[in-house]
């Protein structure tokens, strides 16, 4: 696993090209998993690919060090069913054997639809129940600060989780404690299991700010914008940071993006090649 790619300006063309290539490979790995199963949380994996590329190939620090090391950032996947994207990026960085991707969600496979720690290196948290990740992340960040460790804690959650009260209890704690070593990513696709969001969640940026956070809105499918947002976050004070990342479900495939209920999809065997071709045509 390579360590963090240090930025020489967030819009360096070679870095943007590198990350777009990584995002495409992550999408390929997502499709490899889902097409072998015939179903899955494939649209979430597609939408999250750009975010995971920027996180694991530009932002997260100390990934060449063992879990728990004082200089290795924590990464918590609060939204557990996005595990398909986590597996995809772990295969891309060489932590996970790519051959295992073919076993996604099969009986007996360690690649379950909701990632759990213990079987796969780099998976630190079981995010099966929504709304728990930010509380764990805030506690970890508080502990890191108590031990004077330089590593940060990054929590990745979905917009559905902001409908959970525990999320806001954690946000209040983190803001009160001024946990500047905590970064929260909210992946906003405005979709729930049966379709569009039932409850309005916006304005998320203002809500986190009201709890004492620094926050920013950003296009979660724009690599350049994501790099700039992380760079801005890095230059802030000791408040916790929140990136409200607006993404598009199934991004990279017009077929998936056009599904009326794309939260969990079952794709016809003949459609997988079409979806893969759409990903390959991405710039």
C-alpha cells in the first residue's frame, strides 16, 4: 500500500488524471463484484468511487503503517452497505486479493454486503446499523487527542444517517470538544431504500456549523472539487470538519442512474456488459 500522495496544488493535472484513473478502476471492481452476484449495492459503489479514490490515494495518511499506529489515520465506514466500494478500493491499493471480488456476497465469503472488521486488513468498523459511525469516530478522535497522536479520524456516512438522533449527539460532542482531528464525510445522494428521501435533511452545511463544525458543500463526483475541499479543510482551525458531498447514485452508468429504485438493484445478465461499457466510456 502506498502512502498519501502529497498535493502540489489541488488542481495538479497529473494528480487529477491519476485519481480519475483510480476511480474508474474502483468502478470496474464494483461491477466485478456485483455482476458475479447479479445484484447488490452497485449504484452506491459507483457513486462513491471518486470519493474513495481521493481518500485512499490522496488524503488518508500513514496507510503504509499498521492499524492503530499513532501516525495512521482511522477510516470508519459508517454506512456499512457501501462495503462494495470499500472492497473495490482495497483491491485497487493491493490490500485485498482481487480474486476475492468474485465472491462478493456469496455464501461463506468474507466479502459480506456490510463490511465487518476481523477478516480483512484495513476494515476498522462494522457499520451495519446506520447512525453509529460518527459517535465512534468522535470517541476515537477524542482518544487520539488525549494521547497526543497526530493521526486523524475520518468517518464516511450517508445522508440517511442524519435522520438518526445519535448522529447529532455525536456532532454536538465533537463540536463542543473542538475535535479538529475529526473529518466527517456525508455522502448525499438523496435516496432511501424505496426512492427519494422522505424527510428533508438540508441545509446540512448550516446544521453542522450550528454544532460548532467547519463545513463545506462539494460535488462528490468531481475529483478536482474534492481535492480543493480537503485542502481547505486542512487549513482550518481546531473545529471538526464536515464535507457535505453531493453525489449521483450510479454515477458513471446512465443505465443504473436511470433506475427508479437503485438503492439495491438486480440487473439482468444481458445488461451487465452495457453498464461496463458505460463505465469504460467515462473520460
